C-alpha cells in the first residue's frame, strides 16, 4: 500500500489536538549545533550534580541512536498554566509556600507519555509497520532544540522554549517514529534585546544569554541538589520551596499565555494558600499522601523539610516559627538539622524587628506581576 505521508502528517496533527496537545511539529534527527552547545555546557560543569546529563554522552543529541530506525521526531507541547495561578499572592506573602506552577497538579510525565502512546496507536492503525517510542523529559533527548526545529517556538535567553502565542507555560514531549514524514520549517523567532529574565533571576543563574548555570538555579537547588544548599543562595530562595518561575514571570512573551484546560494540571487543594508552618508540620506519611501522583514527591521528605526550613528562616520573625524549627530538631536528619540551625539564626537575627522586608528581587517581581505582566490568573 502506498502511503501519502503529507496527508498522514496533517492527520497526525489533528489527532494530536484531539488528544489535548496545543501543537505538534515534525523534524528530523540531526542536531549538530545543539550537540556542540551541550558539550560546551557540560565542559563548564554547569550541570552540577545532574550526572545523567553527561552519562549518555552525545546520545542526547542523536535520536536515531537512542531509538535505532528513527527517521522523524514528532514534537508536541501541552499548556499547563493553571487557572487561579496566584503568582503575586504567594510571592508577596513570605509566610506562604511558593511552588513552581508546573507542579501544582498531577505529574505531567505519565499524562503526556500516555497521550503520546495513544497518538502512536492511532498512527499504527494507518501504518501497520510503524515503530514508535514516546518521551517527555524522561530520556536523554534534547527536547527544546528538537521543538525549535519542528517549528514549535524558539529557545529563549532563559533556555526555555518560547512560542509567540503561548509564551513558555507548556510541557514538551516527543514521539520518535520510523516514518519519512515531511519536515516542518524551524522557528526563527528570538528575544531581541530583551534581558528581563537575566536581570530578574534571583541567583544570577543565567550567566549569559541562553546559558544557565544549574548550580545557581533555584529549581536545581530545591529539586535536583541532594545535599546542603550553599549558604550564599539560601536568603535568595525567599519562600520558594519547590522550583522557581521568576524568569517566566517577567518574560513579555507570557503576557497573554493561555490557561490550561487540562483538569489534571489545575492546582490541587493541598497547595491552595498553604503556609510554610503548616507544610513544615507534615509528618512523612502526610507528605507521601499529599504528594501522591505529584512531581513534588520525587524530592523526598528530607529535601522537602530542608527547603521549607530555609523558607522559614527567610520569613518575618515569628515566635511560632522558632518553636516549629526547634521542635523539629529532635527528629531531623543531619541535612535538615543544618538548615534548621541556619533558619533559627536568621529568625533570631530578626527578633528585634516587627517584620522583615522581601528580598529586593521578589519585591520587583511582585510589582511587575501586579501591573499585569504576566497574567496573575
């Protein structure tokens, strides 16, 4: 049977939309420029403790070696910005916990991988000899360069993918297939002279346009780093206990980013206006119960306590905070105890004040959000 691949490509894009994807693009398997950039980034040590970034060598930039027989990569994106995101509400109140908006709902890995598998099955109904494999941030594959080649957007100066109509509040996924489908035109957009993300990063993690030193990034420090968070960065974390959205919040491209229609990506009740003290009071079984099906569970209870201890140290002075930190010391691990002692020292230093000021970077960010950039849905 002769296959009309151009028609099939259009059918695949329609099926993707029916499955909840905002966009699907098709690209080949060659990433020579991205491969060179990856090697330079690794050589600089910017990956920190993320050994998995280096362990596969250049396989990450070679989809055809990752899955032999691959001819095309179907790159998809799915919007995740939840309704009622409440950016300013959380960031302006240092007694509340700030969690990166991508993690407020269900863990996206399983959902997107399941939808990609369904897409593969639909294609298989048309092409009996189809070979495919789905991925979403789950294998050594360079998602953003592939997505740019597939026409989904361009890589911004904060290293995230940007789309003219959707900003950057979306997840990416890939379906590797063995079909010679027509390739889409790569996206040619850029950030122009804008450096909002670079100047607004609380820890200066964007060391130059398009280059992020993960070792300084709050998302890396609160999620990927297994040990102690360096003291120089602790005050800069503010109340961010899981991830950070600052570079996206100040990006002009996110002014009109669409809200997600996926029910699984909406904020779960346990993350609605949660105080740091209430989250710090959780026992391990409560943490496991409330984070079931959530991306947050991957950091484990120990790092969860570590991160909240820092946020409590950054919060305005409260007798209740000192009491909570002191009480936890009896059962804390060595790692958590180190951060509790630091937090206690910060609180005691503030004890003469009625209130403490937000870090300047956070104050500036809140002002930007309250002016409507971006949407405080």
